[in-house]
């Protein structure tokens, strides 16, 4: 992208604040939203910000940080670069978690591929994720099968993410 995707302007605010507001709407009074990242970059957005406890480990480091800082069994983890996520879709994940014995409930697109950065992680998944960190296995898609995964089908557009300036132009008002 050439710049911090989280700070791209979107809908009158920055992208990470937009996604955080969607998560906040989905959770309602059932939880609180925090941003995982550099506190110096995101502290003025109105949400608590936590640096990764073990830096430079990609999304795995952030998920482990969230699970180590939480006081709840289930934790929703959402990437900052999915501008079309909806609270309704995220509530589908939460509803499934209430009935599940899985350790991870992940959104999946039309091809059925689970999205580890739009998922609920149970605290029971922490030992497996800690082992992956120790073994330097950082790719979350490879780790999902170890977590007793369940998937919830999402509309394809909901999981669209932004990785390049060209992709970003698709999300801009025309």
C-alpha cells in the first residue's frame, strides 16, 4: 500500500475507526473495542490501543496479545482493512459462538475459505497460538485447523480487504 492502511480516509474518518465503530455496533453492551497496534499512531481515535506483547509476529502476535489482555472467553478479532464489514454479519459469528464448542469461529467467503482476521477466538485457543509463536509459525490460515475451527458463511463483499492503492480506489465514492 505504501502507507498505513488503518489511517486511510473512509466515510469521514480513518479506516480503522470505521471498522472499530462497526465492531462496537455489533458488540453493543456485550463487549468493548480495543485497537491492537502502535499506540503512537492510534491513540487519538477514542479507543484503547495495545501494542503487541511480542512484536514483529504479524497478526498472530496481535491475536495472542488480545487473548492475554482479555477478561472474556470469546474475543472478536477483525482486520482494519475490511471497509464493507457489517455489524449484522459480525453478530452472526457471535451467535454461532454461543452454541459452539469450537475454539475459533471464523467468517468464510463463497469459496468456504476461513478468514482468520474476521473471527472469534476463545481463550482455549491461546495454548495452541502460544506454541505457534514459539515455533515461529506465523501464518494464521495454517494455524486455524489446530483450533477446532467452525466457519460461518459471509457475503463475499463483507470480507473484501484493501492491500494496494488500486484496490483502495474500488472503495472510494464515485
